[in-house]
C-alpha cells in the first residue's frame, strides 16, 4: 500500500525539490566487532562500512571499522539499536580499507556475517538519499505539501460524487438521541441499531414532544453539518453500548486485542468498535469478528477514515452499536504522518501525483502546465472504480426487477440475473 511519504516524495522528485532533512549515517548506537562462532568466511582481514535504509533512500556510510581478523572460529557481528524510521541496515564488506564491495542486509539487529552466501555485490552510497518527507524542501515547505494533499483529497471526493464508500458507527447512550460522527461524511445511506435496519430519513419523522425510548431505534437522521456531522436516532436508544479497556499495548497490525473484563457488555457478536482516544486525541475504528470477556478478535483495522496505529494499555474500547454506511470525505493528514498508509482507492495515488504537480506548476506561474496536470487529475479520479462497485450479476426474481434490466436464469431454478 502506498504511504503519504510516497506521495510526497513523488512530488519532490518531479519538482526537483528534495527534502532538506536526511537520516544520519550509523554512529555510536551500533557496534561492529568479531563474534566467537564457527563460520565459513575465508580467513583474513575484513573492513566494514555500515549504512541505513529507509522507505525512501539510503544514508551515507558510517565510520569504517577494521581490520577484523576473521578465522574459522570468529565471524563478524553488528549489535545495537536501529533508529526509528530505519527499515534495513547494510554492512558493506571488503578485504582492504575503503574497498568495500559486497553487501549484507538485515531488518533487525544483531546482523551476523558468517558465510559468503546471503550477500550481493554493491558499494557504499556516495550521497545521502534517506530523505525525511516531513521536512521542508528548498522551494516548497512541508506545510504547503500537506495542505496540497488535503486539498487534493477533498477535490477528488467532490469530483467522484461526494466521498468514498465506507462504514463507521457511534456508541449509543441510553436515552440520548443526538451523536457526533467520527470524521466528516458527505452522505449517509444505510444505518443499523444493534444489527436491526434503521430508516435513514428526514428530521420531520422524529417525534420531539417527549422522550421515547424503545428496544430498537428506528430512524437515523442527519441533523447538523459543518466541520462535524451530528446525527439523531429515534426513538432514543434504550441502552448504553458496551465498553472495555485495553489490557496491554497493541501495534498497528495487532488483530487479537487484549481487553480487561467488561467486554461481555457488547451485545453484537460481531461489528464495529472504537479504540481510544489516546492522549493526542487519536482514535481508530475496527471491525471485530468475535468478542469474549478479555479478547476482541479483529478482522479489519482503520475503518471510517481512521488509521491503524499503535495504542498504549489502559485506553477505552467502545462498542459502536449504531452502524452506518455512507460516503466519507477523505481524512486530513498532517506533518509527521509520512509513514501512514495513504487511505485512498485504487487509481487515486496516480491522480494525486498530478494534483500536487498542478499546485507546484501554479506556484511556478506555469498556467498551461498547471491546467494540463489538473486535467489529468480530474480524468483519473473520474475513471477510478471506487464509486461504482460491481456486485453482479446478482440473482433476483424474474418478476421482481422493478425497472432493472434482467434476463432469465437460462434454465436455473434460482431466478434471473441483473445485466451488468
């Protein structure tokens, strides 16, 4: 999946305005030394230059270490701690000073070099290309690039019909009718309360003379829209949704979410839940497939415009028993989120590349090329299949088409099919 940083670096490379910030070469955080162990390296003196790689490039090499006298009982080992953002460490090896010509890589430490196999011919980088996408370029600031990304996402959503198809939900509170949605939504199309379908209707369908609480809320109404979306459920929900807390830290990929006792208050055996907020106000909506008193088994993370991320122990986990489907306005990204997944449908990454170049050419006062880039952006967004999902052909009753073009089931007992 492309990241926000991939989008930024695509612009920086096309505009020849690479970020000023780069990752520093390896230093005292790692140690290169002999390790007493059997190995199959040819005996002799070895010289090592270490380097780091990120998702976007490689650092200059660190200080050369050597000579290291390798024999049948001593190999080479690199220990220490990899800095944040490093995806790989490279050890360039040679048998003479400043003549390293063979590379060994690892995503973790320690890295042991005990055999000629596993490496490949390569020499240390002569320039630092481990750019930090969240830093400024010489011409365009990081703040401007993020602003352009957010503008492009909003413009793209408007061009494709208003938003991205998505699901989300809110936690009900007994007797409370109005709720603020997480994120911003262009349109709400379907809704459910405790798994039962609700009518998505207008405000004139709600009875407001007295509070009415029933076992099931029947109506789901958008009551207020500005920088937030407020919805109303009627009758007012009769129960407060289930709640628990994280019983341990989780990463952005954890699917077995440990919970403190209390998850038994979840009514739905599968559905949506929200983790957080954390101290920075971050939340994440997940789809869970099963729930027990101390475990939430998750099938999908980062729904409803939220982003899968790490969370600390002790944060709330809330059942979202008012579930809805609609068109979501894409989330806004901010500096520091270059490593986050770019949550857009297929085809949007290429379109956004053109939108960012459109904004850059506008800054250059090159109106002709700016218009060409925007035309490319618009064409790619409108061609993206995200807002026209294909679910057919589907079986339906021959007499139940109600205006949909169908054909008989060609001898099938299961009815006709919708013509794609």
